[in-house]
């Protein structure tokens, strides 16, 4: 090869080399895009599986919660007329049911604790609230409901967020129950709801006031209904008086007396004066 041909050949080799490098770069870019796409697809698949797992877990917990609440009821004897069942069998049945009821109640507390420890979405938490709405509807609307108030009170005491979310619904059901004898018994549930709405901390005073104000109309209707339907039994009258006293204390401490009296209306105020006397008059004196 002559010296004159050497530069031309070098230029050609250089061009071929550049083309080869460009092809390799193009192939590398295509492969990289494929790898990135595959990785992204893998991440999305894992995320879908994870989301599905979380949702599946919440559904399972809610289902377990519902079963526990059905079983957490007192023992009811199935004694038939004219039949005197063996005391031994009766005692065994009672012991067995007591154990089941106790386990169901403890399991309910455990399930709610697990739910609180998870970061469930609002939709999933609404499923939990729906279970308790179903329980409250059964309690107020059916004599067949055997759920005990003290058990629900303990649930609300341990998981304040539940009764706080359900307070308006709870008061509505309490004002118009289909089972009349549960009117006074359910006041303990409402009291737990009031406790959940109000905080003793000064930093959250305005927040407590805002929460209470949103329920003031329903609360006024409840107190009005209580004083207009005074019970004959002294024990139940005492419970009503105690409950109303708690309401009055909260209302006056949050400076919501004016709003509360407005909700009662003239008839409700006259009913409170007749049924509660000085307890109500002291509230009127704190009107802001």
C-alpha cells in the first residue's frame, strides 16, 4: 500500500468505526429502555399486590370484628315452659357461653388495636364504622339485640375515634329508638361520645368547641326529649339528671350556652325547668 493511499484508508476506517460506535450506543439505549420498562412494570406489579394485600387484610379484620360482635352477648337460657332442665347442664352451658363471650370481647379489642396500628385508608376505616352502625341500629331498633351497653362503652372508651365519628348517628338513634326501654340505658354510650368530643387541653379548646357546635342541634333535641318523657322509676330519673348535668357542664365550659338554649326552644326550656330545676337554672345564668 502506497503512502498516498494511507490517509484515505484512515478516514474510511474512522467513519466505519464511528458508525459502529453509534450502532452500539443505539443498541445500549434500546436495551436500557427495555430494562427500565421491565423494572417499572415489576414495581407496579408489586405495588398492586401490596395494595391488594392491605385491602385483603382490612376486609379480613372487619369480617372478624363483625363475627366477634355477634358472639359478644350474654347467655340467654332456652328454658321451655313445663320443662325443668338439669342444673348441671344449665351451668355447663352458661360457663361455655361465658367463655365464648369473654373471648369474643377480648378478640374485638385486639382486632381494633391491630386496625389502629395499620395505615388503612378512609374507605377501609369506613368499613369498620359501618359494622358499628349495624350494631347500633340493631340495638335501638330490635328487642332481639343482646349486645351489652357496658361492652360498647368500653369499646368507645378504648377507641375514641370510633364514637367521635359516630356521635351524630348515635344521638339520632337515641332520640328515636324503636325499643323504648333502651332510651335511658343508652345514655352511657352518648356520655362516652361527649367525652370523646371534648378535650381538657387548652390547646384543643377551640377544636372541641367546633366539634360540639356541629352536634348542638341534635344534643338539644336529645335533652328536650329526655325532660319531656320523665321516667317513673327514680333510678332512671337520676341517670337522666346526671346525664343532663354533664351536658350542661360541657356546654357552659365551652361558652355554647346560648346556642344550646336556642336549640331547646321555649318548650324545651320549660321542660328542663320543670324536670331539672336549679340544675338548669344555673346553666341559664351562665348564658354568654
